[in-house]
């Protein structure tokens, strides 16, 4: 893994911050840190790290406020929110403050490193371009669709699913593969959860979600994304 990747850890829990920083440094990442939202925001805008690990609950300014402010100031790199398990992940999705992804506490350090390495591989080393299908543009870094000049917000998981399909247009993708790519670090997932997210995604990308023309079900195999335009 390249050692020129800079990661900011914004976390007020001193023990957790020490553990995360120590582990990331041992993986040869450059790590900078702050213990509150005000210092964290200044650090992000000054140092422009490749990835920000940002705690949801921070003194001074909340993680959501920090994320929203740095986005408004032109920071476009990855922001991963660290959030307690008791908090509703869809609540994070509902806010349009520009978080790229999330990880729930308590997390295993191996899981965190695997997630960061995945982000470096797919987003930092080769920044993801905006993709389009039909008359719709997908902006994966801000999990948004643009259609006819209107913005359609995607949840974090919908964004991951759509991005993978757009990177694999025309290929049949099995449910197991999709779950591994999208959830990766969550083994207690069932296919019904995946299918539910597909249904929600179709409502945002299809003219008629009941008769999809982009995201097709391949019976007994999985799904396929088709773009004939």
C-alpha cells in the first residue's frame, strides 16, 4: 500500500484515536489527527488528506457539521463517518452533508484497515469518474444522480450498488458477488436485504420501476445493468 496516502483521524475518544492512528501508521499511512470538530475542520481544510475518518459525535462541532462545512469549502476527498451502532445508519443517509461512507463502532481494526485499503484502491489511487446512463449522470463521490438538471440523492449503499453495476455494464452479477462488494465486511446479510435495496434503487433510476429497463433481474443468477443508449 502506498505510503503517500494521508489520513486524518478526527476522534475525541483518546484511547480509540491512539489505537486507530497507531494501526494506520503501522500500515505505512501518513496520519494526522484532531480531538474535536473545530480543530478537525481546520486540519482537513489545511492538510487536504486523501481520506478523513470522522467521528459522528464530537465536541465543538458535530461530525455532520464538519463534513458539511469542508464540502462547502471545496474539499472533495473521501469522508468516512465513524458512528455508534445504536445510531440509525439511514439517518446518516438522510442528511445531505456529503459523507462518503461509514463504519459502525465498535469496529475491529482489521476491518477498518481493509475498508481504508479498499477505498485507496478504488477511489484514491484511481479517482472515480462520473458515469452516465440514459439521460442520467451518476456522481459517486457525492452519491448523487443528476437528471434533467435535478439532483436525486442516493443512500451510501445505493451508491455502492449502482457504481458497481455501472463499472460492469452488461455483465450478470450474482447476489453473493454483489453482497461481498457492497457490504464486504458484514457477514450477517441475507439476500432479502439486498433485493430490498435493489427495489429502492430502481425507484430512483427507472422510469417504471415495475418494468425496469436498466437494472434487470436475471432469474436464478442475479442482476444485470443494461444501457442501450
